C-alpha cells in the first residue's frame, strides 16, 4: 500500500475499526464509531461501553503509521540515534523543527485517548481494577508527551474548557508518582480480576492481567524515578525503592507490547511502516557499537545493505547532497531487521502486524543497576543487575545460548571505527566487560540500556538527555540556529496550533521553561 493511499485509508477507516479486538466486536462497530466521533456523547456512556473506550485509548497514543512517521519515527527515533534519516527531503535529522509534523504526537493523546480514559476514571471506583489500569495508561502516554515538550496541558486535559492551562513539569511528575502508587496498590489487591477482558490489548490475554499491569506501573515508576535523579535525588531514591518493593518487571513474560493486526483492527506497526517507506537507516553510532561488540542482536535489529550484503550505518545530520553519495545512500546502508521489513523484488515490504514495543523487563534491570550505583537499595549489586539486564535483553531478542551470552558479557572489545565516508572515529570506548571504574560503570549501564531500549526511540532520546550518556556522534550539520553543530537537541517547541488557539495559556507555559521556547532549552529534569 502506498504512503498516500494508506493515509487516505487510515483517515476514513481508523475510528470505525480500531477497537475490533475480536470477531465478536463486529456487531458493535457502529456503536464504537459513535462513541469516538461524537464528543457530546462521551460523557454519557455507561460502563458497558468502557471496554470500547479503553481499547481505543490504548491504540491511538502508540500512533498510526502516518502519525508515527512524522511524530516519532523520523524525530525522536532519529534523535536517539537508533536511526539516521534516509529520506533526502526530511530535514529533522539536521535539527530542523517541522511544526506541521508535531500535531502527530500531540493530537492522538489529547483528542483521542485522554477523553476516553478520563471518562473511564470518572465513572469507575478508584478501588477498581478498571480505574487502576486506565490510570497507569494515562501516565504512560502523558510521560511521553511531557518529555517531548516540557510543560503541557495535564490537569485540564480533556476538560472541554475554551483555554486549557499548562502544568509545570515538576507538578506533572508529582502526580505521576501519586497515580502509579495508587494504581499499583489497587492492582496488587485484585490479582485475579480481568479488567476490560480482551479489550485490554496489552495484557488481556495473559493469565493475570492485573499482576502484569501492576509490574508495568512499578517499572514505569522506576523509570520516572531515574528521570528525576539529578533534579530531585531524594525523591528519586524514595520512589525507586518503593517501586521495586511493590514489584517490577523481572522476566520477558512481563514485557508489554501493543499488538498490531492487518485482520482484526487494521492498525499497523508505525515504525515498521516507516522502515517500509524507506525513511530510516541504521545510524553510525549503532554501527560502531554493535560491530565493535560483535553483538548478536545486530542481525535482529538491522539487515545487510542491499548493495553490499554488509551491515552499514550512516551519520546523522547529512545534507541531501551527502546522502546521495553511494556510501551514504539507501542501497549501501542498513534498514531495520526482517522482523519489521523485508527486501522483496527490489522493494521494501512491511510486516504490518509486528507488535509495537512498549516496555521491557531488560530496562528494569538497567534502571536498577544505575540506582544501585547511586547507592539505592535495588535488590542486588550494580554489576549483578547490569549482567542480568544484558541476559534479559538477549533472551528477549531470541539469543538464548548461555555460552554466547556469557561470552558477550565478558567481552573486552570496544566500539569500532566505522567506514562511513565521514572519517568518523569510534563513537566511544566503553567495553561490555564490567569495569572497576565507577565512572565507566555508569557509561556501560547507559550504553547497554540504550541497546536494550531499541527500537523505542522516544524513551532512548529522553534517557540520553537525562543522563548525557551514552556518548554518541554529534550531528554532522545542524540547520537550527538555536543548536550549533556539536550541541544536542533538548526538546520540541510548543505547537504553533496551540499558540493560535490557546495563546494565553501557551504564553504562561513559556514562563515555566528554563529558557526560551526553542529546541535548545532543557526540560526540568535535564541537568546536562
């Protein structure tokens, strides 16, 4: 399906078929469309409609392909340097802010998901599993939005007011912790409940969905604790230790995915479609690290360049004139792995129904390892948790040979000097084998967590800004005057559409920032 045809199809069909999570939902399609297209009815629905609302609220913030491409895949996923841009016409790799793209990561949350979740939370008991699960997802989707922009409409989201006030980011995080603690407590007390049944697209088919959601809530709480570790270390320690005590992800069986299906709800994996549209390639940072370590995840994450049969990356921030040089061009650089896309008959064919990654137990181990380095009680030493994180990530991606995993963990190799046409040196000098130096240990944890977060570019970009690690290549060229070459992009400016329709409140929000409303101003938790 071409990009243009997909966009036309998505615009007309998405609201009708998105929530079809089983054949039995077919008779309810008209009702679902009404509930999600008529804002005057959303407040009057009853509890029997809540599963529909929840399924819709789950799917939309993970972004349809047309939204994903310009809201995350060629923005945060590129700024994380999981990928570099292959599309010659896309300038965001050079830090150009495309304001016309930004509604793609904003509107699905505010116009599609938040009203559904708010209706569920208002209409259910705070002690119900339905309320708790909706609350966890509320935090999940809003933590991604606030970590894009900083202050955002939060307490007033989906309020229906003419002007929607913005909330400072520290207040948002305070509420995140409050919500996740309360939700975790409720879910722990209701281990056999099955909220929303199969309309829970994430864990509805597991034996104990409330237990799984509880672990997701606490792992998210642990992530957010590390996020504020430089701006509020005492609160970070308290929240991290409480999250671990309440129960975090520990096994790949706990991992969270958003299913995508070409047959059930006609919603495709946005990142896979972005790769199929030939928009992205392996970054040189990835090449230097994965090749240097002889990482067994390399052939899973990426596939050989079609022109050479070898794994090749490309530097972020190239001009169009540099992208057409053979060594930097699409045929000579590596696309995503065959899990997401395949080269068939001289064209890229997308695997539309590959599940979208939400959160994984491997990340939890690396969060705990960093916390242990901070002196927090994390249920093990930093070294033990670091090694367990590597093992868990390998297992997640199908590398299960204990000898191969042990060999990787004891690997003393460092990233290589890539042959990328830009005379790039090795991206950094971090070995895999646990170092005796605390400074190097912190770098090692960050680098292995970065590898384990793949392909969640949204979270990887946030974590790089928060920690300053791992060291990656600077973009070759910046076309943003606020970000001279050698600097790193810190946030997205507020939306032009918000400045036009919600101007008084945006003006107040600008004063909540630590600098001007541009891409160089760090967020509240960003102290690098």
